[in-house]
C-alpha cells in the first residue's frame, strides 16, 4: 500500500519527497521504509504516556524511489482536484 501511495504522489502529484517515522525499536516498520528507499534523516524525542521514546525520522526523495511492484492508476482526472491539481 505504501508503495502505491508513493508512486501516486511522485508520479502524478509532483511530490518531491516523502517523510516517514517510527519508534527506534520498531525494526519491522523501519525495514519496510528502508526497502522502499527511505534514508535516515534524524531523530525526534516523543513522550507517549510520559515516557521518553526516540523516533527515527526518514526521508525518500522522488529520484530514489523505485516501485517494487507494478502500479496502475485509473480515474486520475477525476481525483486530481481533490489534491489541488487540475484535471488534464
């Protein structure tokens, strides 16, 4: 699902970069991000339930994204106004 959203954003909405983050000990989530091409972009400190937890922030630039699966977009013209773009 994330690959499809990234493909849509980069290919059809002219998005330059995407950001993601996860708890530092959420290895599975961070692995998915890295597999899609995200790179580490720093950390943030959060305090859920009053406890200090470090968050890993990640960034993916359009030129580094290679869709791991084929993605087809249908009905794009009808959806573009919802994203602030004009239909072709």
